[in-house]
């Protein structure tokens, strides 16, 4: 039987998803279920002076209206609201806690009714009087009032002197606007009232155990009285790392009514949740005329709320990719009257590498060097910040294979030199980099004598294919067919798992399955040895493998015992093992994934309409677990990168502090017509250091560098450099 690991295996949960068998957080039902409608604040800052709910309460079918004045008790201290990924500094938001307004759209009341239509109608009848205060939502208006953070990496050398003495220099300021998550599934929570104070919560989340701990702390509940489930997630990619406010509102309502309650946010209300923060980045590069990079200076100013200091290390990436003896970094925060920003696919790298790779392209132009040649000139075999070698880095091969597949050698270097009819053609490229992270995780395996295994872990599948890769790894490790493995996940009662983020779950849970499978194998071998005249009587655990329902000697395949015989001989119907896998801290290597992105754009010379007609993404990410789902992950990331480059921008009316395009009609994301030829190449990369399977995360590397490659292609096509995303046609005039 061919191994499942690495094969192009279709999703094991695919049938449920396409037939409607997969149920999401807002689809679970219970007798007497109450439906809720959230009322959001109409101002960005101030206080609630008065809420009049009398007209709403009088509507037939309305059960109650909850506000800060009549809600059930909640915790008073900040510590209770600190979830597993909350910022260290600040006071987390508490929905319906008091009369303070911290951002526009903040939930201030919850209407509860026998059906959702009645709840929404009654919500329109709630009258609110405010005491507004002056708000600020414009990043540029607060650049003189920033919070300076510790530099994410140590400076090296004398950057100022190196820049001053460099014969070729580049200075650029790059802007990325606020971008909002728009997953297909809206944020929703259904709380099932089990009686006796016990509740089961179906929540859209990337971490059921994170939500479990959060809810228990906020409401002072016993852990055994709360169960959180999230069997399917219709996209999240960072927006579900932290518990969102709808789960608090749903639990509040269930406790107030002692009934089951469902809260589903509207598309507009989802814009009151987290977002990729707006960012201003300034990059200075200095080089010799031969392309030797002398100095890098990278500083970033990003956005957070008034109540939490959320940030990521946007400038770290400049210290990883390119050789430079001199470098310095700075990072500042601006506090605005908005909700707290959050992680969005490849947080900090997507934005930080955009600025770096656009600047590198500009410097290559100034040096009259091919952009790919310049990057190879600056190539580093070590993490420049730490000085550590990479556990594996096959970026050179990414450059080679990507360039060959794209036809990069046919590129005319001069801007506006390539045409297709009335369209200008541009070719651009960029580098991508992300972390190869892994985290402690527990996996339980229950193996039955009839050759069936149940593999359990509390991790989530946010649409990336976790169900499938878990089944593949388990099938190979246990020597079973794929349909002989059942996967259980997304349940807080299952073995421990961190939130699914950072591209760490695939590497973590797959190696966790290996660990637990070895424990199962050890027990099976013990049973096999007890059989009369056992052919494995002298075998050690490392000398056998599970294959085709058998315990087989690695040295001699003829020496084998069937799993069923071994278990039945001892009267064992079921072997259950649970193991925690911890990854040794490797202080001698840097662990990263890398990519090379090549993009073609065509720009209408009269209308300035930009089309991305081709993208080649060559990725080195260790061992690929599933060629099919991996391809989908990178392709989806490339589409998101197209959106970042050309479409996505949250627009705020600063006079009101309110988002103007809080819908997917006016907040533009790529559609089918925007997506043409995308080629994904997985470059072989063996890594015997990062973990036993040699697996690195793949979910986020695919977006990093895409926006820069497109921006660089647009410059090559038009001769006009646009440093503020998205690159809309008005910016090309």
C-alpha cells in the first residue's frame, strides 16, 4: 500500500461539506432556542446616557433585552478576560460591561426573541442617547503621539554611517491600510442550556480550549460545566484566535434566561471585530555599486486600540533574508478609537515583507541589476539577526524553479518595454519568508481489534485540511487504510491543543500522532511477544512497524503478527494511549519556510485597469503532507495577496469614526474574474532538524511577498512606483 503522507489525498471531510452534512456554529438547534440580535454603538467614543428598550420589549415574541444595566454578573478584573493570545499590555474589551463606548459598532445591547426576524426588527426599536467624546481614528493625525516599542531585533553595526557612505541609497515610505477579515462563515455562537448551570457552546473559533478557559474565567464557571465545540469552521485565518464578543453575549443570554441561545453577527457587525492594522513603514537601504548590501534601516508604525497594545514584529523580517553588516529597526504603535487589531494571515510578515521587497526592487532598479540577481547577491545562509544557520533553506532552488517556470529570463529590464496590444505588461518578483513553528500538543489514539482507529485532539480545522492530514499520518503510522481512521477534533474535552494559528498545527499534530502511534505500537508488540512461538519474541519497538494490519519486522517482513491476533490472544478489544509531544528548543538553528513569487500584470494604457494574469509561487516548506490540500493553501494565499495588492481597504469616515464600506459589495475582495493562472511549485526540502517528520507549516507562507511581486510588476509595466496599497487605477494616473 502506497504511503498516504505526501500524496494528493482528497479531503476526508469533503463529502460532508458539499452535501451540507457539516454543521457550523450558527446551525446547531435545540428545543426552545432563543435568537439574538446585537445592537452596536452609533458613536466611536463616549458614554451611553440612556437606553430605552420599552418599545422593543412590547413586540410579540421578544423575550428580553440585555444591556449593561441588567446583564448577569461578569468578572471585574482584567485577568479574567486575558485569553491565551491576548496582548500582554492593556485591558481586554468586555461586551455589555459598562456604559463606556470605545469604538463605533461596539455591542451595547442584545435583543432576544423567539426567532431571528423578530429579534432584528425589535433591535431597530431600541433608542439610545449618548454623551459623545472627541474621537480619533486617523493614523496620520497621531504620528506625533506614538507608543515606542522595544525593537524586535538587535541592531548591528553602525547603520547611519553605512547608509551615509553607501554610493547607492534608497529611501521609501510604504503604506498598508486597515484590512478586514471576511471569512465565508459569519461569527456565531450557539449555547445549549443543559440544565443545572451546565452549557455546551458551539462557537466559531480557532481554539475551543482557549474559548473554554475564557468563558470559565469571565463567568466564574467550573470547567466541567462548560464544553466548547467547533467541528467545522468556515474560514478564520487569525480572526478566531481570540474569543470574539458574540460568545460572551450568547453565554450572558443563556444564563439570564436559562435557555439555549444563538447569536449570529451580521456581515456589517463583523467589521467591529479585529483587523489587519494600518501600517506606515520607512525603509532605508544602502549598497555598493556591485550590489553588496551595506545597511538596512526599517521602522514601522502600526495601529491598535485605546485599550490594548496589540502588535507583531513587522520589521523582524528585514533581519532574516539578506546579508547586511549594518541594520537597525524600530516599531511604534498609534492608539486609535477603534477595536483592537488582530492577526490576519501571516501577521507582520505579509505587511513587513511587502515594504522590504518593494524597497529591494527599487534599489535593484537604482543599481541597474536584475531584481532576482540582486537578491541572489544578498542571499544569506544564516538568520542575520541571530547569526544562526537555518535548519533548512532551499530558497535558491525556489528562485531557480520559479524563474524557469515563469520564463523570467525573457524579461526586458526597462519599464514599459513589454506590451500585449493596448496593455502594458509587467513582470515582478519577490521573496517570501515565514516561521516554522511547533507547539506542545496531546493526541489520543484508540485502536480496536477489528482494525479501526479513532484519533482525537482538541485542535481545529479552519478549512486548511487538518482532518485530512491527521487521517493520512495516522493511517501510515498505524498501518491502516484511510477509511479505517476516524478523526475527532474541535472539542474542548479532547486532549490538549493550542489555538490553530501561526502555521504550527500541521507540524505539531502530525508529529503528535507519530508520538502516540509509537506508544500504541509498543503496547501491540508487548501483546505479540506473549503469543506462543511469536516470531517477534525478541524484537525491540524500534525494530518493528505497523503495516497492512500487521506488526512487521523491519529486518524480515516474513516475521509478522496481525494486530487482531495479538489483541485477541490477550483478550484486548481496545488499546487507548494518549501522549503529549513537546518539541525541544533548538537554540542552534533558525527555523523558517521560504518562497519565491513571480507575477505578471497587464495594465490598460488608457484606463489603468490592472489585471494579474500569471503568478508562479515556488515554496520550500519541508516535507509536504498532502500535495492536494497544500496546493490549495498556497493558491488561496496567492489570491489573498492579489486582494491585498489591488483591492482590500477598510475606509473610515474620520468625522464619525465609522467604517463606510462594511460589506463585501464595497469592501473589495478578489472574485473569479480577478484570478487567472496560478502555478504552485513545491521545492524539495529535507529537514532532519526541525522535527521527526521534517514538516514545516504551510498555511501562511503562500501570501508573504505576493503583494510586493505584484506592485513590482506594476512598476515594470508602467514606470510608476506606487507605495501605498491597494494599487487602484487612480494611483496610476
